[in-house]
C-alpha cells in the first residue's frame, strides 16, 4: 500500500473512531451516580441500586396500589458531541422467542410515533420504553420522566399482556 494512501486511511480511521465511541452504548457496569440518589431522595422515592449500578424503582400505578411498574434510571451517561444523555427504562413486554410477533412490533412502532417523550425499543426478547434526558436534568424533569415511563409502559403492558390481570413488570 502506498504511504500516502496508508496515511490517509489512518487519519480517516482516527476521525471516525471518536464519533463511533461517542455513539456506542455503555455495556459494562458503572458506579452508581450519587447525583441520581440525591434527586430521588429529594423526590422522596424509594429505590435500589442493581448490579449494573443503575437505580431501580418500583412505582405504584394510579392510586389503587394494585399495579406497579419498574423503572430503571441508568447511572451510565452517554455522550454525543457536547450532549450528555441519561436513559430511563421501563419494560412492558417479553416475546415468547427472539423475534416479536409482527402485530406487536407494528403496535410498538405506531405507539412510538405518537409519543412526545421516549420511544419503544427491542432489547433481546423485551420491549422497553426508553426516555433519553439531559444527564444534568433536575428533580422536576426526572420526576416527569419517571411518571411518563410508568404510565406509558404500564399501559402497553396491559394492552399486550395475554392475561390482563398479570403485572410482570
């Protein structure tokens, strides 16, 4: 390979790699972010920290305490350019196999289109409602995002559940 071509390829790979690194999701466990704990205490929410360093909340749905919904607040922060983003996750559906049935996949796409905040993603066999927030969001924004995740994921869980009385997530 000609030295000039090799130098150009190396320069190009150096320009591409940082962008790819910014966009790649974190895979490893991280230390719990103490800033999240402070916000959750301010909001008077009970929580646990899971093995990945994420905050796990079991939230009552509505006022009857008959249903609940799990919400995870990731400690990991992703960066894209100057933006620092944190994710909230709430599960609503588990497929019987690796693929979602077409009707379920289409329903999730339709639901994502109508949402103002967050979207549905496929994670393995699970449909997960994900909200991406500025990592430095304050207590009020975090509270609103948690409320949106709880309501949206529980509503979809009820819609897609084989047994509407079940409350898996």
